[in-house]
C-alpha cells in the first residue's frame, strides 16, 4: 500500500493497495483526487488493488462520508454482488456432456442479458417489505421503478460481467458462484436519485464541482432518506435475485445427482453505502466495487472467466474501512477488449482451458475475455493485510449474458 497526498490539491490522502502510482490509470487517479477534495470525506480515500475508472468514483473505491450520501458513489447497479455455495461431490462425478446439458437447462430457466421473465415470479422481498407495499399504493415520480417491474426481473442474470459459474476447488469439489445485482430495478433508483442530487446541488450552489459527477444529499434531508429507503430495497432485491438463481442451479444439480449436499453459502454486496462506525465517528461507508471484510467475515473475490476466484476471510483492517477488492478489476475497457481480442480467439482460449461457455449471443464475448482483466493472483497479493485466502476456485463452466 502507498499513499498519495499533495496538501495543495487534496483535503485528505489517497491510500492505494498497489505497489506504485504507475499501476493507476490516469482516469482512476483523477477521480480519486476529486474524491479527496470533498468536504465531507473522512480520513482518506481507499483504493483497492482492482481499482479502475468508473463513473464519478473509481470502481474499487471506498470512502467514509460524514452527514451525506452520494448516489454515484454507490453506482447504477445497486447491490451488485456475489453468491457462492460449495457441494460435497467431486467435479468428476459429471462428464463434460453432462455439464454441457446442465448449462443448457439452467439457461432455459434463467433469462440473461436484457431479457426478463415473461410471467410474474414470486419475490419475497417485494411481497413482505413494508416500504415496497407502501410504494405500490402510490403514483411514483417518473424515473423510479414501479414495484411490479421487479416481479419480472427477479431471478435474471443481466449482461456485462455478470455470470453463473460452476467451479472446482483445490480438492476437486464442485462449487457454484453467481455474480449479479438489482437489475433494471436498481438502475432506475440510482439514475433517479443521482439526477435529483444534481438538481439540488445546483440549487444549493454546492461546493462539489458539477464535472466531478459526485452530487451528494445531506443525510438529514428528505431526499437522502428516500434514497436510503429505495437503496435498501434494491439491496434486498439484489440479494434475493442471486439466491433465486443459486436455487435454480441447485435444483438442476439435484436432478442429476440426488444425494448432492450444499454447504457454506455466502451472499454479499459490493455496490452499496452503509452506516458504520470508524475512527470514533458514525459515517456512511460507500463501497463501489469493494466488499466488506471485517475480521473473520467470509468474502468472495472472483477473477475473470476461465481464471481463478477466491473465497477469503477478512482481517478487519481499519485503514481500508474493513474493505477489500471485489474482483480482478478491468485493465481495459469493453470496446478496447473487443478490438484487441477477436471473438474466435476468446472462444478458442476458453476451449483450450477446458471451460464450457453458455452464452446465447457470442459477438460481445471478448468484452469479458480474461486478457481484459488484471491478474487475480496479483490483486490478491496486494491485499494480504486486508484478507486471508481460504479457498481457490477454477472455472469449469460459465454462463454469461
């Protein structure tokens, strides 16, 4: 970890869990510097080793904020995160043909990309949440999602870097990992409140420059409390979304191997804000592409498809506000990846690795080529003061949107 601090340009330092500044892209450093000038950021800005440029705030960024909340420091996929479960069977109990058939059946039950369910699904969060029930009775402002929309989006994967993977651990045991979030439901919440924050910041002549794209809401304002309520609902929705998909995979595995058992399930967000206590103050910790890693807490850090992923235990390091990376982190943008790595090369690479790919439209598969991401082992090596790896996982099969 190294520190960037120029008192003439920054109000607080930037702590970076990498070796040197050369490993930070310019856009990421600029956004982190913007964060370090904000009047309500407490202590410092923390950048995890998978950090790269995002919208307003770097992905892999963590800030502790006093008396304010920043919608764009949570991001548009509120509650995006990981779910994981391990089994008691060896991966060799299924043949390649059985894995291929299994992937096909899962894809028939789980819509990917922009697709939603054609029929209304059961959604416990939307049925039981008092906040959701109250919103059903209202005519909501334009831009916010209708609660009813969520019933068609629950149990859907999405596109981009979202995935369902069948994996093997070092002992050869079969495991399942899911990466997804709150879908278009959370996206609408994020866009609406970021827009509202921008409007209000203009009205207040905010000290935060508009070009930073970090419009904030005072925590005691009605709009901030509305955002927190909607964000909380989106977080609950995202968690259930991952659980539903995990259960689909479990069900199909049970049909193939009736005596299979599932254990050590984990389900955690990496795009959210939460009220926490750090360095003697109550603050709102914003984790955008970072997971909480309190002492003894289990976390999931996935790599790119076809590489390795890790299950880790947090060390509760206060310097990162008890956080760590959420993945490998991109080393190039999606369009650059498509230009540099032809579709045929990406598919051939997966075949060479022995990875089964489940994807309906393969024309954009190179956006997620492993070469477009940082080396997950390097990322892990840079944060051993934050986490301890306890399980290393290799991809057997992957479903992408």
